[in-house]
């Protein structure tokens, strides 16, 4: 009986499927080598895409900021007051003058221009009001020929204006200003109807420059 069982035992221990596994291994190695070769060929191409996207993002982030300023077009001879208007008029009189909006930067700018009144701040200095604030003094007397100008890089624009002093204006000094404000495109309001944005709050940064208008009504003395 043992002799009859031995061939069967040898057949089981031999495991013919082991030969099939050994023959299958080279094809598996070839598949691994093939994938590695494909990755090696494609890796430089993939890296070039990543570098291009990164470079594009850096170029956008490096855009130069907008630059602009405002000043009298016809400054007086006194250097200490050449950066703002020092004017004198009688009640009922109309003055004519102009401002210059300059763009010393490298990108074009669109500038809003409007007159404002000035108030006394907590520290005693002058505070120039916003465009949305009511104009009750010299800011209401100023009429500009344009409310917005587009200024190319390294160029400037001149805007004329008039100051019509009311006949019943109070004598003495009146302080206001002419403002140049960087115009920005409107943005959607968070939580507005038809918007997928969640309700919240936003912060708007206003960039502006002011040239003062100091008008003396009546005798300067």
C-alpha cells in the first residue's frame, strides 16, 4: 500500500502549478518595467506643465499696483502751498481753475473725481469727507467738467472746474477738497438673491488722493 501511495504523494509535492507561476513571473516584470518606462518618458512633460502653471501664477501676483496723484494745474509761486489751492473770492463771484490727475505708474488707471467738504478731526486737523457725505460748504460750490478720467501710464489729464460762491456766503475761510479716487469694478453683494454665496460681510478698500481747496470769502485781511 505504501508503494502505491508514494507516486501520488510525489505528484502532490511536485505541484505542477508552480511551473505555471514561474512562467508567469517574467511577464509581470515586463509589465512593471513598461510602466516605469512610461512614467520616465512622461515625467518631464508633467513637470513642464506644473512649472508653466506656477510661473503664470507668479506673473499674475507680480502685477504692479496702480499709481496716481492729484494737484493744482496752475500752482502759485509759494512752494509751501503749491500742492493745494489757496483762493480768494467775494460773495457772488465765480472762479475758474483746473486740476491735474497724473499716472506715474506702468498700468492705466481709471479715476473718479469729486469735490468734498472738510471737517475738523478729533486731533484738530482737517478731515476730508466721503463722496457719499452731504456737501454743505465749499464742496457744494465746486463743479467739475468731468467726474471720471482714464489716464494711460506715464501720462496726465487736466480737468477744469468752477467755484460759484453764493451771494450770501459767510465771510472768512472755507476748507474743502477735490478728490481723486481709484475706480473699481462692482463686486456681487454676499448673500444677494440668485447668488450661491453665503451671507457674510465684506471689506472695501478705497484708494484716494486729495488736494485741498482753501477759499477765503471776502477780504483776505
